[in-house]
């Protein structure tokens, strides 16, 4: 067999064994590099003594139950550093036994005296619940089920001129607060004894402002 044919077959076999990266794979590699280069920059810029102190323990002054939305990062919007806020994030800022247990850990073991349930503008989970028809399926459906009571209540009382989405966001925050206090004996008792305060808040992505809700 001629040398160039052998070389050609060898190249073909390599291509079969090691196929070229797809565009998606290349994009994923770029995203991975972005994340880890960001971490490298953080390590370089952050203070070693602060990191060393944080490694000894944490004493956050607030728990923030927020949405997983990438535009709603509590540490950024409250302009806080590491170790100051105990953050719990789920789509639609909904809670379940695991998230409530996480809040209890902060309250009981870390002594955190302040809890904020933070709803926000343009929440995808709220929109999904508003647009949902019939029985919600799957894991995302479980999120929608948590928000549906807020949708039902608002739609039953809303006027034509009302911003229904905003009202559902507010009602959902209220429902989450009620769930936390009714399903956690620890938080309920701490609240009744004045050791823990829990409030609702709304974050405007447009203005960057957080307002306390009644």
C-alpha cells in the first residue's frame, strides 16, 4: 500500500476515534473557562486574611430567600461581602422542607436574626404560573403548584386596571412567609419571642431598588 494511502487511512481512523468538537462543545468549553478564570481573578483580588477568617466560621446577619434568576443575586443587589448574607435561592423563591430546614439552620445554629423573602420583577416562575393551564407536570410543575394559590387569590379579586403579575409576586411572597412560619416550629417560636424578624420585599430589576412589602 502506498504511503499516502496509509497516511490517509490513519487520519480517517483518528477522526473516527476522536471526532471534532461540536459547536455546542466548544461553547461549553468557553463557558467553563469563563467561570474558572473568574474564580482565578477573585482569588487574586480578594484578601487572603479575609478568606482565612471566613474559613473559621460564619455569622450572617440576614437570611435572604430569593429567586434563582441570574439577575437577582442578593450579595450584589444588597452590596454585601462574603459571610454577611445566608442565601437560599429557588425558582419563584418558593420553599419546601429542605429550604425551610436551611433557614432553621441559619436561625438556630448561626444566630441569624433577620429573614427576607425577596420577590422580583419579571419573574419567570410567576409568569409560568400565570400562563399555566390545567395540571402542571414534572419538576417545574412542582414549582408552579407552589405559586398557584397566589395566582388564584389575586385573579379572584383583581380589578381590570391592576398589574396582576406584580400582585401575584407580592401574594406569593406573603404565602412563602406564611409557609415558613407555619411549617417551622423553630422560626415561629423565635419570631414570637422577638428574636427573629421576617419581612417580604420586592426587587425591581429595572431600577435596582428593593422595597419592603407590607
